[in-house]
């Protein structure tokens, strides 16, 4: 357990683990949490930006987001699998197709539907989902999902320097060495050096 002020690290999930988690949440009618996990792994946004997403954004092929931390605009292309899930969840939650309200709100009936849940509440949902479905992860949080996105992009683009440059741009990192550490490649390289002796 981390001491106050001490940084904790997390690692990406395998894509199959993330998919299993989403399927389990959907089967158990935890639609909003399933969508939260899916947004994390398909968009790679910081959690603060994810929590500000609106229904009209995630039901389109592409949307623009003004990143809270960097104040930069970013165009996000919506993957077909995510789009199907968003439309399905919206239908199951009886959200009108033209609804433009926030996606990630309190699930209580008396909850304020005009305010997004907090980062703390989102991370609680994520940790609970991981525990419920037996997904092993070090310090599970929204960072786990963002790193899963990064790792997937890296692997689907041939594990190349180009994919690191691309991710560095997407994540807003100053250089690829930060991105390499962020998605766990630096630690993997160090571990393999020890094991290669």
C-alpha cells in the first residue's frame, strides 16, 4: 500500500481482460460502468475529460474534446465497437437518441443528472468492477484503462517507434520516453534484461 504522497503505479490490462470485464458488466446490467470502462480503453482520455463526455458526442463517429489538463482540442474517432455499445447502453437505459446530457452521472434515482460523477467515484466503480469480475491489476484505476488503450495502439501498430510517437502525441507527452514508461515498456525491458542473464 502506498504511503501518503507516494506515487502508485498501475499497468495496462490485456485486451481480452478488458473485453471480458465489459461483457460481464453488461450481462449484470451495470451499463454505465461498462461504458465507463469502454470509454477508457477506446478513447485514452484522462478521466476528468472522460467524465465530461456527453451522449451526443459518444453516439457519433467522431467528436471534439477540449482537454482539461492541456487546454488543447483533440479529435477522437469513435471505434465501431464502442459506438455499438453506446447505442445499446443508451437504449437499455432509455436515453433518447437526441439526448445530449452527461453520460457518467450518479446512478441513484435522486442523483443530480446535470453533474458528472467525481474522479474518486469513477475510480471506485472501476476498482469494484475489477474485484467483482476477478480482473487482477496492480492499483486498478482509470489510469489502468488509459494505459490499456496505449498498449493496444502500440501492439496494433507493430510495436514500433512510430506507434510510440503517435501515442506520445495522443497522450500529450513531451517525448516517447515518457510514453514508453507510461505503457510499461521501460519496466518490461528492465525485467527482460535481468531475466536474460
